[in-house]
C-alpha cells in the first residue's frame, strides 16, 4: 500500500457498505481488507450484500430505506453492472460534510442522496493516484471505491479525489411512484423481505380516507384486506400492515404473503376503497402453498 498518500486527520471512522457481491466469493472481504489496510481505525457496517446481482433499483431502494438510520461517515454502495465502462465512479458529500456517499453513477445513489438532504458537492473519482493498481477493470469495489473510502477516512479532502461535477447532473434514481387509476391507486411491490412481507410504494396516509379495510386487486382478483398495526392483527388472511419504514406492506400472519399470493418485486397491485358491505362479503383467497 502507498503510505506516502496518507494524510493527518481522521474525519470519518465508520463506513456503511451495501452491495450485490454476496458472501460466497471473496469480494466483500477484499473490499473491507483494503479499507482496513489503508485506514485501520475504520469500522465497516455491512448493510447487506444480498442485493440480487445487477439489480440497481433494488439496491437503491435498500439504500434509501437504510440512510435515515446510518451513522455519520461514509456510505459505500456497489451495484455496478456497468463496471469498467464509461459509467462514472462518484463521491457525493451530504449533510454539511458529515457524510459522503460513494458508488457508481447509475441511479443507485440518487434516492439516498435525496433523503440525506441532497447533494452538496460531488466529484468523479478519476484521479488514479488514490486507486490501487488494477490487473483488470472489473472490480472497482476493490481497486477504486475501497481505497478512495480509506483515503477520505484518513483526511484526504473530497476535492482532491477527482474532478468536481455539477451534482444536478447525477443520474436520477428509479424509485416507482403510485398513480391514480380506476378510482384507486395503481402501485407495485417494491421489496419482499425475508419473511415474505411485500412492501408497496404507498404509505398509510395515501389510503387513510378509505377506512380500515381496503380492496386489494392483484392479477384481476379483488380481496378485502384490513389495515393493521401488527402482523398478529392480520388474523387468518391477507392484510396491509404499516411496516417498520412507515409504508404499507401485504402480509399474512406467520406466513409468506409473497408465496401465498404468488407475487414478488415489481408485481402490480391496485388499491381502492371498498363499497357498501363488500368488506364483509368478499372472502380472502390465498393460493395453495407448495
């Protein structure tokens, strides 16, 4: 490692790391090893490395869900199907310099940057003196992002790491938004968690006027679902729970709503108000479990 590139001062001591690397290969370990070697005072928090390969949107949503809870420091996010191409590697300063978000400029970072208050300064990481010598162009996590993270943690100013760019020109995210349709809301499943709960891109305020039971239509099949505060309140059928991020999620108590309903990320869902006695007359129908 290049010791003469180290500078005094350690403004950051925490790195929060998200990727699609998985844990069956050594990729995550090598990124963390480079950071540790160059900046041994730094702690690395693994947010997740199980983003589906190449799924930039899923990575951006996971990062956006996480960003309000992350400590001051560096956020490193790598879901980078364009690695080695003309896509830019970037570092974005947020929150008055209390944080820097680093990763590829492919839409992955944009929602998290917005939730952190917006970009204040941004640079393209094109000054190779802060990179490792790379045997190939396909592992920017190890050869570009990790050493840049470490040098920032060691006090290297952001502006020395590359060419400044207009933060307004960063690629936008791909976060879906619901839309008014057929007297209700056309939305979609944005995330299926480990338990099979299916988060929608709709919050409780969006449906508050419809009462405590809502018509949920998936694949043309309408169902009546209560809006509940806990999974146990769902009873024996499908429900809409206000999840830990404040969004509505389809759930079934102690079962997987994703399996029972045969749905997944990206599935279209239509929400609308129930009419008359529909809430008591419409049965909840679950698909057979395999």
